[in-house]
């Protein structure tokens, strides 16, 4: 039989991955390559073909020199607080070499004040007990409990937790590893934030050969995203007293026991007591058949995940159902109950002529919207065309009102004028070039907006060509702000599903924005010093500064024929005006434009398109 080139295997597999998606073909391809003894070669060739750059990023940003390690050891001595960190590890029949690697990764920690608390859940492989006994004899900081019956991961984790005596507990699976600086940065965070109760870090995956891939660069605590996915996950470190208070891990949530734990902890602490460390401090072992390799390998974690979120919401007194996210079924969609009775929403639409656009906008609202209690207020900014006045005549009704405003165009001023006329408990700022797609768009946005801790609610907007126009606003992109996942094709989930999941953003676009009228007035409305650009970003930042969360939902969708009514900013006057608004944003918000808590400092901030690519 003629031998096959390893490179041909790799190229064939990569073409299949591109065509069908990695989760569909990865495991079978991997098994074939292992059988042929080619999996290591394939891994290296695949990275070369893909050119994803993560290896280069690791070399630049995440590889410690001997000098850095020495300096970290010296800094440990300067820490005011040197807590004992209890690393909790449930064990059941892992591949022995991976168990050894997991234990060694703890023993190599630069921060020395740790204990490793292991609970063996009746492993049937005799090599496991030999490893544990040997490691316990070698290092007095390693404690092992041998369970008498198999209880699965929650019970085993509680057994390991019972061995812990440290002020903080770090969770480690039996085949994963910690980089040697992991606990150093955890303790550094504790010293910087003495009242911290929950710490989490970025993470990546590690394969059978030790190669790292698939990093998850996370944002700071993002409650609406957390309801959709376990964004805390690894490395998770908890105040042990809080874990004692809530009773540790719960039986019946196996596969998502860490998720359930994090949600219950959050119910007992303040958001300010949660700290995200934007460093990769955990390597999640991804082998064939593991959840790390393919999240849909096993169904029971998904059921446990939704049960954990559902029960969390019930305990918080929130009426909602938890469903698979339609475009990413391994994640969640939380559908909040609509208020009863439905509050009135005043839809404010500034316009000037462009009868075709405005007519399509209003007709789509009336024809498609299933929400019954709304009014439309059209602020006419000096329309002169006969077709526009004819349209006004056709549209005029008890539900659609018109107000003339002949002042020079100022988007902020026109919207503020409309809100002053509003009768609704909520207001919806809407561009005249919007076309409604989803009939329950207002139900979806209102269900978020009526929650007392939420300020602005934004929608998912598409260009007419089917590419994403607005998926939330990232502060700092392009110098001031830019749209997340801009131009992403429909059907693509984006970075870690963030193009298809509800989440908190620092800002959303006022092309379609819903907010309680009381909150809008509390903040003084849109700042009229921003006549065209950044008025919505400035407003959202003020809303955030006042203590509210701004939320983006992908389940309210519409087409945005962007700027069709006003054209591009190309004239010298418009360029000057744009420059003034940029400088005003920078002078007002300063350093806040350099860090967006809904983004990651490890991701690019110098592009207006998409974002979510590795930083240099």
C-alpha cells in the first residue's frame, strides 16, 4: 500500500474543517491521524496553514524569562497579604500522564503559599493511586482523600473542598494545567483588591502534545453574557468563606457544577467584589471526547447549565425562561417575561424628506410589530419635498404624530425634542432608515429595558447585503468607539458566540435604542454638543457612569440603510465637525476610552471593523 503524506492528511482535514466546521470533523480526523501516528505532525502543519498567530502572541506576551520569574519571586515577599490558596482537584481515572502534569503545574507555582487538595473518586486505574501517594509523600502541601464510593464530580469536589484550609479556593480539573505564574497574579489581584470574593482569568486549551490553542480573552464581569455562557469558568478562584456559606457544589449539576457555583456566589457578593485578570492563567486539556474539544460531546452539561441559570433567576425573583440560543445552541438565551400590562413605548424618529426610507420604516413598524402599546412621534426637520408631505398625510393617525422643527440639523436636539413630547413610559430612539425584521422586536427590547438596573437597550442591525452593521459598541476601537463584529456575515457566531448572544456593552447605537423615559431625563438626554457623531456613545457612557448596565440583544433585528438620508461626512465642514466631536469625546472621557470593560486588552483596538483579533 502506498504511504500517504502527512501534509496531505493535514491539508485534507483543514479543507474539511473549513467546509463543515471544526466540531463536525475534528474528532474523526484526529482519530485517523492518531492511528496513522501523524497527529503531532498534523497539529504543527495545521497551525502553519491557519496562521492564527496565537503561538506568536504567546512568545511575545506570555513567555516568562528567568529574570521575570526571579522578579516575581522577589515581589511575593513584598505582598502585604500572602494568603494560602487551596487548589481543589477532583480526580477520576484521568490519563496518568495528564494527572502528573496537572500536579506538577501546581508544584511549579512561583507563589509558594498553596496547598493541593485532591479527592480521588474511586478511580479504577491502579496507576492513579500510585501517583497520588507518591506525590503526597514528596510534598507536604499535597493532601489526598480517597472516597469509598464514586459520587461524580460535585461530590468529589466537595470532598476535596473539605480538605481546604486556605482563605481562597482555586478550581483545577484533573487533566488541566496552570502556568507557573497563575497563583502569583491571583495573589497580586487580592492585594490590589482586598475585598475581592471571586477572581477569574482568561484561558486557553492544551492538546495531548502540550501545544496551546483557542484562547478565550474575556471581558470583565458581564452579567447578561454570563447568563448566556459560563464566561467565568477557568481559572476560577473563590473566597472560601463564601463557598462555605452557600454549601459548596450542588449535586445534580454535574458537567456545569462550576457554572452553578459561580452564579450562586454572585448572589451573595457585590459586582465590585469580582475581579477579572486579563491573563491566560489556565490551560484546559482538549483531547478526543472531551467537552473542551467539542462542547456538544455530552448532553448532560447543557441540561445542567440551563438548570443552573434558570434556578439562579428564580432565586433572584426574575420571571424568565432559559432556552438554547438559536444560533449557538451550546449557549443560552434568556427570554424575560413581558411586563403586564405592556407599558407605552414612544418611538421617536427624526427625519427630513427621504419619503421612500421613512415610508418603509413606518410601514415595517406597523405591519410587523406585535407589540400593541406604542406611539410614533416623527420630528420633521424641515422637509420640503411634496412626496414627503403626501406621506405625512397618509401616515397621520392617532398612533403617528408629527412635530415640525426647522432648526439646523442636530440629531441630539431633535431626539430630545421628541422625548419631551412623549407620553410613553419608555422611549425608542429610531433612525428613519431602519426596517423592522423581527415582529417581537419591541417585546424583546422592553423586557430588558424595564429592569431597574438596565439603562440603554440596543438591537442587532444588518446592512442590506446581509452583513452585520451593529452588534454593540466597543469603546476605544478606531480611537473613540466602533461597532463590534462589523461586517460579519449572517450566520457567523462571532468571537465566542458574542455576535449572537445577549450581553452588556459599554454603549449601543441610537439608530435603535430603548430606554425608560425617566432614566433618559435623569441623564439630561443626548448632549446637543454632539450634533451627529458619538451622541449615543457619550449618552451610554453617562448612563453607565450613573450605575446602569447597557445591554445589546441579537433577538431584536432590523435592516439599517445607514446614513442614506444624510450622506457621508466628506465636505470640509463635515470633516471639521467630525474632528471637533472626536476631540470632545477624548477630552470628556479621557483614559476611559483606553479600556472597555466589555472587551479585552488582549484584543485589537486599532480597527473599526469587527474587533476581537489578537493584539500585537
